[in-house]
C-alpha cells in the first residue's frame, strides 16, 4: 500500500531508490519553480503526480526513465568483468508501513480486549495522569516584576 501525504498543491506518494547509486528527480519548490534533487541509494522521496511526470521525462533517453525496469550489469570488484545482469526498477513506491503511537495503542487494546480509557476532564480535585501539574501560585520572576511595576505606576497616577 502506498503511503500518501497532502502536498502544497497535490497529493504525494513516497518512492524509494532501489539502486546502488544516486537518482535525480525533479520536484517543485514552494514558489513553483522546478527543483532537481538527488536521492541517495536506499533513500526516499515524496513526489506528486506532476513531479513524477517531470522526473520520467527528465532523462534524454526514454529507456532511462527511473520508473521503468532497467537491466543492470553486476561487475566483479576485483577484475571488473561482468558477472551477471539483473533487471531492477530504480524508483518504486515505498510500501514500508511504520507504526504510529495511536495505531500501536489500538493494536494493544484489540489484542488484550481492553477498552481505551475515556478522554475528558479529570474529576474535580484530581488531574489526568497524562497532564503536567504545576503550582498555580508560582509565577515567573518577570511576571512578578511586571505586576509590581503596574501597581507602582497606578499608585503614582
């Protein structure tokens, strides 16, 4: 499943570089200008449909389109001879799913059969365990100074 996010103008899809080298892609800068960037080996990039089209049309030769399968020769590191050839698609949709904290909590609740704790105001005289509690009478030194200065000005007026 492709992961998508809303972009500035268009929905974007995450792609991963499957090669051992850098791949150039064309994106849009926030001001609308075309901006070429390099994607490192194993790196990812988010592209809109328009950016995918720009990237596909960027190479001089149509067969160098990074979204199409390409034949790559594997060289022997010692002799430099061709050991084998393999077909690889340089840029593919990244299907890696990463859990989020809220998804993890739902998964644990389903697995244990426990209901989620109700969200809302804590009862009077107590606080929620997720809430940070401070001393209401404590004030920052600057607030005390402002209060003193404000009352001193009011008394002299």
